C-alpha cells in the first residue's frame, strides 16, 4: 500500500467517525419507517408513473406498456387504484421488505360491541330525551309557576329555559356533525373539543348530578304513592317517612335490576314509561274540559272561564319570589337533553340521531309545558280554602262575560292595571289557604279526569 492510499483511508475513517459523533450530538433524527407503512394508496403507482399525469408526457409505445402489464400482472393489480364508481372494496395491505401482502378483512379482530344492538334516532334519542325531561316538576310545579309568574311571564320562563337548552343542543350538534362520534357520551364530546381534562371533570360532575337526580325522582315517587295510600287508609309502617324510605329502596332495587339486565331491556322500559307519562298528560287534557264538581270548585277549580284567565294573566309574586327565583325553580324541568348523547356508542348514526332527536324532544316538551301553564291558569284560581266556591266580585263583570261583551274586559286586562275578578278568601290574610295555584301542588291531579273516580272509590273504601 502506498503512502497516498494510507492517507486516503485515514481521512475516510476520520470523516466517518466525525459523522457518527455528529449524529449522536444533533437533535435531528432519521424518519420512522412506521410513518411510511401502507403508503401505496397515497403515492403514485408504477403504471401511473409510466403513463404520466394529465399534464405529463404519455408514452407513445402502447405495446411496451401492454407487455409490461402482461409480465407483471400481480404488481399492476396491487398498484392500480380503483376507478371512480367501482363498487370493489378497497383492499388494505402490509409491506414486508419488497413484497406487498393484502390484508384479509375477515382475519382482523372485531370490536366488542360490533354485534351489539344499535338504536335509531327515535328510540335511542327522542324517547330517552322526552322521558328524562318530563319529571316531577311537570306535575308538582307547573301550576305553581302559573300562579306566581302568571300566564304571560310563566310562558316567558318556559321559553327562556328552552332557549338555554336549545343553544346547548346546537353546540353539541356542531361537535357531533364535525367528525366521528364514538362511545363515551358527554365525556367524549367535551374532551374532543376542550381536552380530556375538561371532559373528565365535567363527566364526573354530570354522573354525580344524574345520581342525585335519580334520588330526587325516587323520593318524589315514593312520597306520591304513600300519600295516595294514606288517603285510602293503607300504610306500610307508620304512613310517614319510614314508608317513603322502604318504598324508595324497593324502587331503587328495581332500577338496578333493569340496568343490569341490559341496554336493550332498559330502552324498552323507557318506551313503556314514556307511554305512561303520555297517558297522564292526555288524561290531564281531557279532564280540563270536564265541569268541576262542588268539591273541586271549593278547592279552586273553576273550569275554563274568562275571569280566571284574566286574573291569572299577570304575576303575583309572594313569599320573596321574583321572576328569576321562579325561573331557577323551573329550570331543572328543562334539563335531560343529554340522555341521547350519553349512549352515543350505541346509536346507528350518532351524527344525525343526536341533533335531530334532541331538538325535536325540546320542541315537544316546550309545547307541553306551555300548555300546562295556560290550562292551569285558565281553570284554577290562586287561592281557595276548600270550603267556599270562588265567586266573582260584582255582577257587572259576570254580565259582560255572559253577554259576550268581552272587548272592554280584554282591553282592560291587557293594557290596564291588573284587576281582581274573584273575591279573596279569608285565609289569604294569614297565609293559611290550602288550595289554589299558590298553595296546592297537586293541581294537575285535581284537573285530571280520573281524579273524581279515584276519590269516589276511596270514599267507598
């Protein structure tokens, strides 16, 4: 070996060692091969490179291309992209060295819930949202809202609550329609938009809120059933709080059994319970057209009368309540809109089902709430003592309504100062009235068509 060759080899070794030192010190890293795996569909195929693009130069020798395709048919078939309109499935592949192996879709592991029951927008979202929105507030507080805020401002309270929930639904719909919606409900939707930290914290709070809400509904059901049993002369232990506790535990155990049976059975129970609620609403609508008997009239029920409507048209806040405090008491009745989104992983098409079902549920429940405000405000006075039938203050007002001369009364009610049409009972002076919109929370029960039959049955017992 000559001296020149020795010097050349020495420089080569030095440069290689310097390159390795540089590679160990630099922040740059070579690209990972994982990023370029399965890139056949993204990069042009061999045949496309040979033929050129729309602006490229095409090979004039068609025979050469044909011979290449015949000789390398397997490679051409793997690299050729499917034509537009072709119904052929897109085959995925794995690169291993210089060979490309297509993936058999049947050999891939299936998801755990792939064969699970999937719900549409009616059963999965609409029914669930309506069943969760309707609750004890519909039966125990809507008449009270009509008495405190009046028919006009009570309607405004319902519309304001629906506006808040509608804005929330529109925001949720924007998230659902802007990408793939997976399982996880509220946590997944919020974590995808605000991050997992916010999603986890809000998801925990939402779960706790559902737990406390379930406890409230169980206690409300138990108290209602126990009060009805007491009227019929039955009791479990003492007819009071202990009976409520026992019945509440029984109802809670039944709910746990329904949940553990499965989501499909729970969805069917939701439909059954919704039909029960709808039946009670229809019973309320039908009963409002019945002429009240003497007992109901003494409890403040007048039937559809114009003086009752005009007297309850404007608010009459008492006991320190105002518009916003009444709204805060009503607002829980408008919640429950997330019931459909909570099972996003069990919906056939969450991006379409969640917005459609939730918005329709808000619309229907808003109409029902407003109808309850108007019906109770037109058929029941604010105060009654349970002994005397409400009477008009003077015969002039009664004559005007009997003669269909409503123009003066309507103008005075809408644009004048609030008027008093019925004589106030003596119990209003010391706030001891037991009945009426302001004092009796079971007004919906009074208007119900079945209430009279149940009362007669209890008297016979």
